[in-house]
C-alpha cells in the first residue's frame, strides 16, 4: 500500500499576489486626493458636534447656577485625547473655553494639524447663542 505524502494545492504564486498589491496601491494613490475633502469634512462634523455638546452643557450649567463656567470639569465636558498626544489620541481639534461670564460664553475648537496640506488651520467658535462660526487661519511657517 502506497501512501501519498504530497498533494498539490491550487494557490496563487507570490508574483501574482505582488502584482495585485501593486495595482491596489496605484488605485489608492489615484483616489486619495479626491478623498481628502471628504476626510476633512468628516473631521469638521466631529468638531461641530463636540462644540454643540459643550454649548448644551454650558446651557445646563447656566440654568442651574445663573452663570457660565470656564471649567470643563464643572460643566461635565471631557476633552478627548488629541491625535498629537500619542497613539491613543482620537481628537483632531483642541477645544477650549475662551471666555465665560454671567451672561455669555465663547468656546473655540482649533485643529491640531493641517488636514489637507494647504497651509491653513481651521478654527470653529460657538457662543451662548449656539452660533457656530468658522475661522480660517493661515500658517506662517
């Protein structure tokens, strides 16, 4: 009785796999410039939602204390770790409260990187009136 020790397995060769990977890489390089505005828009939407959340927390704080706060802990807002702070960071914008008085507040979100490489950094501001304003600041580097 003869035992068959080796059985031929149908598979792709290393060359075929490398050719497919090169083609995929070329397609990604062609598509990436078209996707950059979409990526920037997604990051902007994230920022607007965070600013609106902070404004609602400030409103709640105002209803309880009859004044606005300039302290994240008092209003219950938690700033996500920034992408520039290490591998675990998710936030693309640094949010800070610019001013808080008895009658108004102003918060700002500033980009931590130039997303589309055009030399401009995006800034967003929100006030106690829940108005979100876009500011564009050019880099002098």
